[in-house]
C-alpha cells in the first residue's frame, strides 16, 4: 500500500514540476508567436507527464534516466505547445530540471540535518516525498504570485535566477562542512559541480542578452545617424527657400505694384499664391528643437499626405532631457510606421487618420498615437499585438520600441476601440538640465 501511495505522490509531484516549467516556457515565448492556451494542451502535458512518471518508476531504473526523460518531455512540450525554438527550449528545460533536482536535494539534506534522519534524501520514502512536496509548494506559490502580480521583466527574472543559483551554491558548500548527516563525498562533489554549471549558464545567458542588446543599440545608432543626415538636408532646403524668398522680396513687391497699377487684380492674386506656396510649406513644418523628433514628425507627414491620411500633430517637447536620440528614434519612428501602415489599409480615404500627441507631465514624457484601423486585432497577455505575419523586422520594431521605453522606467500600452487603435508610451526623464 505504501508503495502505491509513493507512486501516486511521485506522479503528482512530477506533474507539478513539468507543468510549472511549461508555464515558464509559455511566458518566455510571449511576443514571438501566437500562443495557443487551450485547456486541452495543459491536460495533455499533465497526462503525458503522469504516463512518463509511471514508466520511469520501474524497479532498477537509475534516477538520471528519469531526469533525462522528464527533461526531454519538457523540451518537447515547450517547443511543440509553448512556441519556443529548440535551442531556448533545451536551455530552459535542462536548467530547470537541474535546478529543481538540486534544490530538492538541498531541502532533503536540510530536513535530514534538522531531524537527524537520512530518509529525507530518499524519494522512495514518505519523508523524501515530504521534502519534494515542500519544493512543489514553493513552485506553486511562485506561479500564483506571477499570475497575481505579473511576470517579472527579463532583467529581474535573470537576477532572481542568479540569486537562487548563488544561494544554492553557498548552501552546498556549507553542507559539505556539516557532520550531522552522512552524505557521500561523490554526491556532494556532483552537486557542487552542477551548481557551478548553473552559475555559468546564468552568466552565459546574461552575456548573450547583453550582446544582443548592444547589436540592437548599434543598429539604432546607425538609423539615428541616417535620420540626422536627412534632417540636415531638410533644414538646408528649408533655409534656402526662406533665404531666396527674402532676397527676392523687393523684386516681388515691384512686380505686384506693376500688376495692381495696371488693374490686373487676378494676375496679382495668382502671383501671390505662387509666393505663398513655399511659405505655407515652411509654416506647416513642426520644429521641436530635437533633430530626430523634427525629422520623424515631418517626414511621416509627407508620407501620410502621399497615402491620403489625415495627419494631426500636437507637440510639447521638453528641452535638455536625458532621453537619447537613438531611443526616441526607436520609439517614435516604429510607432508612427505602424500607425501609418494600419491607417493606409482603411478602405475609405476620408476615414484614414493618424493623431500624434506628445506631452510632458512633471518628469514624465507621454507619447500618444491614435490611428484608424480596419481588421482584426490579436489579444495576447492582455496586450494587443501586431497582425503582421511576414518574416524579417516585423515585430522587431515594436520590441525595440518597448525595450527603449523600459530603459527609462516607462511603459508601452496598446488598446483598441471603435475602429481606433491607440498606443501610449510613457517615459521618465531627467529635468536637471532644463
């Protein structure tokens, strides 16, 4: 009877471990592909885990084989149902399984030292199952907290994982010095070695993410350089038109006087309209004092005009702030591109519009973009996502905008109602230089 109870407990424990890891993978895949969250998927994961647990409970099967099979099942579920690529699935699956087994050993050893019993290290006993379920309880609490308070950002999650692994490393070193519980040196050496591997994995993952961020930043800086060069030519052209107008001012006055003297009113009005054109174009240009913002707003205005989109701008832009031009390019440029592309797809030209509002509120910069939208939206993790399916930079632009926003303790929110798609980016900036 006891063997059956332990088998059922072990099966349920394995189901909890695999399901928690699957949920982690499910969250890690957010923003990469459209998620499938049907309940049958979770049921399939649990049933498959139960079957695997029963099969691996065969007498004489080494624990390492069970660990390998469970890891393979986790990776399969993460790749097949969690929309992760194989490389990331393998990394998370192996890291998670080693980490959970490591902490189960540490909890069992800690309880064994506390109660003076080595049975807590044996999962084939009631005491060993108790240690396993303490760990399962902590995993369940972690998942519940994640659902209630929201998932931690990638940097916070990586810092948390590093702290847990470091605590485990210090615990295994301390465990080797105790004399209450007799633990074979080979076992301690194995877990010490694995804890070092876990620390190395966290470090390598962090370095890889930093390298990726640096590549993205380099790309944004090159884009900013191109934008500034275009802005320089735009300014030169505007100043040239202005200078030419004032240089020829006395000649224009003479021509108008001659036309009016001879009663040619219509010709004089036509001549004035010709003079008005470059002045009107110059007056419609938005000048905020920031070269990147000026170019983005005005170049998108020209694009909107070509596509028959009503383009309205209200800007209150602060000077001397600490928000880098490359980040403004990533946020404003990508969001305006998305808005113009969506508005251009509206069948009725008179219904196409893009409204840009930039305001500063205390030490916060708020960028709000509203655009007409025709089609369906995808809701994912309570956020509206792009409906683009082409490969390439689609989706990467929105990711860059969000990453640039978060650098300034900001948020990027999207919403949709009554045919209007709305995006609001909020950033904190330093006013010390103002």
